[in-house]
């Protein structure tokens, strides 16, 4: 016991005088390292007389625990003192203005949504929103989508239950249904938001952004639709003239239906929208199908309207020269710093959307 007491007293004295973290860790190593004094004492237990072994082991464990606890307390005390000194030295008056800061950037998708909303608000459209998780009726049935339509297949749709009644919306058209069910015509709305389909490559993502437009009133026709889209495309791409054509197509919720192409040309490796001898598909549209109006309790003999759907990510890629859709979702600050927008530069038509 006298040897153990000697070790204890010696290191208690050392520990008391130590005020530096490195010194304390050195003491810890001298005691409990592979060849430390306490470690060596444990190795002696096997050669001690059996009559003394039990008492020796008990005394050794007591001293070991005592020294370990004292060392840990000393380390905590020294660390807290160092932290307090550092805090005192680096004290910051939070009421003072910041000396330097890095301003964040607005994501191109958010910027594009703001630009779209700004353009359509100029011609009387309001913005409506709806949930990402939809029911099958609003997403398909109310929009005149047959039960055997390919869009309902699990290869395209993310269903959230076994009965296929709850799903992630495949387009923002359900917002049209919700709006028409809760109010009475006329309606003049756009519905931007996230949509989901099981698809992923350079130009497709399982989650993407879309804006739907809807105008329901008396005596609305395709001429109104063409005028609306012509205005929007010119304003969005900030060009004076736009070459546009309608191609016959099919969507369950519109009749007649059309795909809209715009003219463009390649100049210095960039797409220049407006005039040109090449065509680029930009959106789908048509006159709202009478069955859709009936499903929301609107008499198609009294009211007609048009609807259109535009991929927001695609618009952003075209306008700002982004060639890979996946970059939108990589969370790369360098990319955002290059393609992002000043948060104070709110899009407005009168001074140019993106200037």
C-alpha cells in the first residue's frame, strides 16, 4: 500500500500545480498509458501473494478511480477556463452592424416563378396554391382522365397507399379543380408548384416545377388563349416579336388540345428565342373539356375557358442557359452563386424581369 500511496501523493501534487491542458494529459498518460505507473501496478497482481492479492487489487482500484476522476475534473475546469477567456476576448456586440457578410442568392426556379407571377398578374390572373399530396379524384378523375390512361400507371405516378387513392400530384391541374369547386366562375388563375413523376435524366427529374393557367368565363375561345400565351412568351423572354405555332395534340382535360412551339435560332452556341428557322416545344394547352366543367358543377353551355401547363424548370433552363436539370437540385453553392439572383432585385415588368 505504501508504494500505491506514494504514487497517489506524487501525482496529486503534480495535478494540483498543473494549469495547462497538455500538462494534465501528460500526467494522465504517465499514469494510465500502456506503460503508465497504474497500468504496471495492475500487471503485478498476478505475482503478489494470494493472501495479499485481494486487498492490493481493491486498494489499486480505489486509487485508480480517484485519480481518474480528479484528472477528468481538472480537464473540465481547465477547458471551461480557456473557453471563458476566449469568449471574453472575442466578445461581440450584436447591436453593432456586421463588418462583412455574404449575401445569399435567389434560386433560378424561385426567380422564374416570381417572373411568371409578375407577368400574369399584369393581365388579371391571381395565384392559387394546393397540396403536394393529392387524392386520385382531383388529380385524375375530375380532370377527365380515363381509368386505363397510362398516366395513372405506377411507372409514372408515386402512389402513397395500396388502394391508389392518395398520391403525389403529377401536375398542378388539381389546383384548378379545388379552385372551381370552392368558388363560382369567372376564374382567372395560375397555379405554380412542385409536381412529381417517376422519371429522371438530364432533362427530367422525379420532382419538378410546373405552372398551370386557367381562364373560365362566358364566350372564351382559342383566340383568347393565343393572345394570352403570345403576351406571356414575349414578356418572359423579353423580346419584341415571337414566332409561335399551335400543333394539334391530345390531353384528357382539354378539347381541342394543342402543343405550342416557338421559333429560335442558335447563335454562338446559345438558343436565341423569338425568330428563327427552328422550333422548340414550350407548353401544352387547350380549351377546358366540357366534362371537367361538369365535374366541378359548372354548366359548359354558359361558361367556357382555356387552360395551359408550362414546365418552370424548362423555362429557366432556356432563358438562363442552364443545360442540365439535375443542377437545380444539387445544392452546389458555386452553381447558385453563378446562376442565382440578387434577393433585392424583385421581378417587375416595367423595368425588365431579369435586369
